[in-house]
């Protein structure tokens, strides 16, 4: 029995890391000519999290909360995410994807990145989600990154994990 045919693009999670770059290149070889969306997720409100007041009762004087600084941090993070997504889209074009789109998605600091990727995959009717996977240390063969593992669990479509090559 076959599942429903998805009409959307290949959705590529991209954070600029070596495994993410490798994932674009290798997925391009497999999925050459398909439309692609390269998604970079950034956390809105993180600037406010970084300048929050110390806990009450700690004996510390009240801190001056500079909202402008917090908003500037968010603007800079948003711009960095846009540039990163556009860089990923250029790389996807070089890898053979058709009409790659760079997409920077702002999400709440409490929402897991994997959930955001799965939601965009659902909204865009993605054919497949592509992510780079990395293991750490001696258990590299067993472990993949937490975000990658959670994308596999949450995605509404197949997930292609391109594992990091040994150096």
C-alpha cells in the first residue's frame, strides 16, 4: 500500500554547521531537480531572556532592564537567521535543487526547534525533511543530535538524515 503523494518541496533544516552543509550536498545528489526550502529557526524573545532580572530574595540589587538592548539582540538574531537561510538556499542551488527558497522562522524560546521544523513540513506539505545528524564522542555510531532525533519523531513525512562523516 502506498501513502499519499506529497506535492510540496524538500524541506532542509539548516544551521550552518558542517553536517548541515554536508546534508545539503548529499541530498542534492539524491533529490536533484526538486524544489527546496532551506529553513533556519531562530528564537524570538531570547534577548529578553538574556537581560532578565535576578531572582527575588537573592540579596542582589535590582538590575536595569534595557528593553532596547533586548530588542536589538532579537533583530540581530533575525538578521543572522535570514542570512544563514539565504546562504543555505545558495548552497542548495549549487547542489542541484530547483528554485531553493531560504526561510528564517522565528519561534518562541520555549518551542522546540524540531517542532517548528515539523510544523513547517506540515504547512508546506513537504515531500521529505533533510537534516544533518551528528554523534558525539565514542558513541558516535549510536547517537544522533537531539534535534535530529526529535525531527524524526515529529515530522509528518519521511526524514533523510545525513550523518556526519568521520574526519
